[in-house]
C-alpha cells in the first residue's frame, strides 16, 4: 500500500511540474500559458485590464522567449469574450498587421501589434498603484 501511495505522489508531482513548465506568472499576477513555438495566451482582462494583458505579454516575451524591446507582439487569436483568452506571438503568422488605436479593441483584432518596449510601458500602471 505504501508503494502505491508513493507512486501516486511521485506521479502527481511530476504532472504538476509539467503543467507549471507551460505557465508563467507576470509581475502583475496575470498567468501566461505557452500554446506552441513562440505563441502564448492569457486572459484579456483582470485587475489591470487590457493594459495589464499587454504588459504581461511583453514581460513573457522578454523573460521567457528572450525577445528584445524592438520586437513586435502580435495578437494572433483575438479575445471573443470580455475575459479572453487572447493569443499572442512574435510574428503575424497569417494575420494582417493592424495599428493599435486602443488597447482593449486591439485584443479583439487579429494582427494588432505593439513593440515590446511600448507594451512594457503599461507595466508602470501597477507599479504606480502599488508604490513599487
């Protein structure tokens, strides 16, 4: 019986570790999930709204994918509901690049894009509110 329990604990721990390997928690607490080679998704809203989503996407792109600030973030799979999810990537992958006129509307439009440096400016919202 002890061997069965030990095997279950090891199996559950390995499964949890594998799931954690595909997720990233941004400084603003938005959870980003890897969806493929260079693509990822996250909720389009939350405590910090669309600006928080762009911030988390930029943070993931630099911290996990190693992208530079001049690299562009593209909305590949737009949000269809108010809470997302929205899919991002570092190249347009069949979408037509579209200029961002508003951060919320951009999450609902495939091809919307910002430079990582621009998107990281939205991270300042949380820092100003929290005093960090």
